[in-house]
């Protein structure tokens, strides 16, 4: 019988800024569940390619995320979260 590896403990605390909460509050329940998974992933893996406080942007799991990071406090603050455009011709 094989066992799943233990989940990694979070390295970063991931927070939603008030403006991000307003946008996320309009997401359908399925999108919100995916976003929760994205936040868990970011809490464990962080954003290794972005250095400094930011602001930075990343696209992950179909979401465009604008965030800042505080390495001393081990915190990522998400300032804006939106669904990524499916193709370049879609209007924002």
C-alpha cells in the first residue's frame, strides 16, 4: 500500500488585500475553489522568479494575480486577482 507524501508546510502567508476581496467576491464558487488552491500553492512555493517587494504579476491556474511580497514577514499580499484572458484578442 503506497502512502501519499506529507503536505509541505506553508512558507508564506498569503493575504488578499481589500480591493482583491471585492473582485474575488464576484467569482463563481468553482473559480473561488480554484483560487483557494492557487493560494495554497503560493503559500508553499512562493514566487521564486520575482525578487523584491514588487508589485509583481503572475499568471497561474488561469488567474492573473498582482501582488507584493514581504520576505522578512514571509507574506504575499494579493492586490488584484482576475481571470486570465483566454486569447490575446479578448478585451479586458
